[in-house]
C-alpha cells in the first residue's frame, strides 16, 4: 500500500510504497491515523513518517473517524478510541458499522 504527500494537491513532496495493508484513514488533532487488518493502527503527524503502530491479531479494523474529540476505529470484534492517535483504549464490545 502507498501514500503520497502534497501541500497543494498538485506537486508531490513525498511518496511511500511500503505501508502495510490499510483500509481507512482519518485526520484529526494534527495527526493522520490508518487502520487495517489485525487491528492495525498507525499514526503520523506529517504523512511521511508513520509510527506508533498498534495491532490486535484477528481484529480486522475497517473504519476510522475523527469525532472532533477522538479517533474511533471500528469494524472488528473490538472498537478502539484515542484522543491523540497514539494511545488507544479498547471498548468493551464492537461498534456497529
């Protein structure tokens, strides 16, 4: 999977082609968050350097949104929330998609 960074929507500043499989992306609180298979959660402040990887094997996340207060990652057997895209809290059960 890949990501391209551009400030104006025309000129590409950075491209990465080595990201793990992802299913969704959201932006909020100054961070990008990616989610995917096995509970994958990655975050980035600039879209170039991806860090703070979290996983939960067997929990295939498909959606992530920024609610205005926190990220909410859903689609698997457990949902997760995070105010900063770095530290995640598991919810007691899944959130319907």
